[in-house]
C-alpha cells in the first residue's frame, strides 16, 4: 500500500509539471522591488481620513462602558 501511494504521488507530480509552456515574468533584483519610489497617482487619497476615523472608533470602543464606581450590585 505505501508503494502504491508513493507511485501515485510521483505520477501526479510528474503530470502537473509536464507541458508547461507558459511565459514567466523576468526576475528583478530586490533593490528594484523594494524601492522607495512614490506611487503616482496616489492609490488612496482618503486613506489618512479613514485611518483617523478608525482610530477614533477604536478609542471609543476601548472606553469604559460604565463610569468608574457605578458598577451594578449583584
């Protein structure tokens, strides 16, 4: 049984790799990929406003629900 499983695995991997004539993109150096060039046009002009709104919402959710000392009695 283990031999059959290994044979099936090898044949499956061989079938997946056969006949690929696809054009792959050229490799680029990482310094080109990680450059600090600014994107033009700006991909998200309202991103700072949205981030500020989300921070304000997170602060509101972190606030205590009941004021200090007004906990309900059991």
